[in-house]
C-alpha cells in the first residue's frame, strides 16, 4: 500500500525556518511527481510546490516563491520542503502528495501542522 508520512512541522517564530520531510513507501517513488499542499482552517487546500518525476522541474505558489524550496532524494524515497523566512500566513497543515507520472491519482500523507506565531 502507498504510504506517505510527513514530519518536521511545529511552532516557529516569524522569520524562522523549518524543513518538512515526506517518507514514501509502497510506490515506485522515482516515477511520481511529488508535491506539497497546505490548508488553513476555513480555506481551500492549495498547492505550495511541486517537483516532477523526471528532470527535477519545480513550480511554486507565488506566495512562497523565493522562500520555499522543494527537493527529492530518489535513493531514499524522500521529498522535502525547506521553508525559510516564515510568515504567520504560512500557518497551515502541510500535506505531502504523490502522483504517478504526474497524471495518475493523488496519494496523500496525513499532514503535519506548521504554526508561525510570535
């Protein structure tokens, strides 16, 4: 079975940094595009960043561009989201997602809470 497990969330002050990790199992990791989404209470889930299964092409939401970096390590079946210069509006539950060949159904992790507050 496909399993995605996020870690690294927590409470951080504005301007701080966190690195989220996503450990994947039960899938051919290298064939999956990997994404990070987030959802704040009362708001729709939004795409934060995505990295393709081949080529390592990345996209970012405008709100995080220049502050967040998505990466992957296919040898370790891991995806990461490095978050710098965090703002209170970054507060949300962050979800890891995998999509086979970038076109198949999305598989979701359980989410990890990120709270940015002073």
